[in-house]
């Protein structure tokens, strides 16, 4: 039985305004990078809402905050139309989601596709939450419009593991700054080391035992997961705000609970509240994902500048007595600092 006919997987793909719209090149790149066996899997695409950016200093708006320039707002309806035309030529009639006021369109041509068109800015976390209401399968693959697969993962085996191993609820993939993930994380903190050691022993002798390592964060980047876990996660964090990312809200609290646990046993219990893993073959040397951009791909200099900005914000937060928002994001980009 192939992945496409297994009937227990849905793909959620989140998208929003970028400078590249109304072109669908960005989203097409994501879909084309998937294994061919997923070509007919039910798909849910969420189009995030926005507000008009009033600050003229931001030429392309403040996209992570859902603030876009007027010219981008004018192009967005054409982008939504173009994306729908990738899957159907039919004129779809919408229904309204009374919880979010989103317009919901369903197509059943070559594959089942649900389009969720938000009228207000949601952000990644709430976009995924809204899409899960329309997911009828026990497993889900969550994608963003600017992450593509560089290698084809063994989807059939990973889905089988999610189906049958109760300790595995989430599997993400190696990105640029998470290469050699197990090696880097095991050197940074005793609690992280304990989780990595225990989980490696737990899966010894099982399928892909040398390729799956415990993930010590909940990343937004592409992942496959158990829907039941995902829904329980949102129930446990009911106060997510518009515009939030899962890795900055839930992910940071999850990592903090592991790192700051009083004992190794408490750290393992904290990790097990979700059960996150990373597919990291070849000791994590093979990068499975690449981040693209609706503007341009960042050069090495620009990427270093962005990391420096994150570090400055973290330092400012410490001076003001706040939890550094980007601490673990920086860790994942350049490797953790010893603690």
C-alpha cells in the first residue's frame, strides 16, 4: 500500500502574502519537493489574513506581523486565485467558519483540497489550529510555503513509526543550523544529554533506530505528527495570540521545561509530554530541508546579520528581566552555548 492510498495522512500547507505574489512559484516549489507518493494526499491550504502596514520605513511591510503594503494587498486575491487554479478550474462556493470568520472552499477534483481563506491575520500557530478542524485523518504533515525538502525522506517508514510507537508523536527534519543536532545538543546541557541518551536506548533495535534522534524543541518547519497530540497541544495552550509561531510559544516553553528540570527523570518526563523527534540520517550531516524566501535567499552575510540581531534582542530581554525570545532559535542556528 502506498502513502497516497493509505488514507490516514493529510497535508496542511500554510501561506500568506509575500513580495513574490501573485506568482505561485514559492508554493509550487514546496509541493514539487515532496515524495511523489504524496501527490494525491488530501491537502488543506490556509491563506492568512493581513492588515495594511502604515510605517513607510518598511517597504515590504512587516510580514511576520501580518502587516503588508497596499500593493501586496492588491496582488493577494490574484495569488489566492492562482493557487486554487493549481488544483481545480471549478468556481468553488464558500462556507463560513463561524469560529474564525474564514471562508472555506472545498474541491474534490483530482484530489481533495480544502482552502481556508482567513479574513484577519492569524499567524502560523492559529492557522494550523484552524486547519486541524478540517483534518479527518490520524496523521498530518505540516508545511510552510517557504520550506522545501532537499532530500526525499522515507515517508512510508516514518508514518509507520508514528502509527505504532506511542513515544513518537512528531518528526521534523534537519535544516541548515540543525546539522549534527545530537552531537551539538548533547554537549550543551546535562538534562538534554539525559533525554538523548534515554531515547536512543528506547528505540534501539527498532526501524530507523540510528536515524531518529530526540528533538528538544517543537519547530514550525516541516514535520509530520499525530493529530491527536496536536489537538491536545492546542487544548493545553488555549491562549495563543494572533501572529504567534508554535516554536516561539509552545516550543520555547517545551525546551525550557526540559533544560530547567530538577532531575534527569523530570527532563525525560517533560520531553515525553509531546514526544518530538528529528529524522537525522548520517549522524545529522545530511540536510533535509532548505528555507526559501519570497524576497531573495539570504546571503551568508545577511544571515549572520540576522543572527546578530536575534542575539542583541536576547541580551536586551535579559537586561529588562524578560525571557529571551530567540534563545533557542539562535541555538538551533549556530549551536548551543554551554550552560
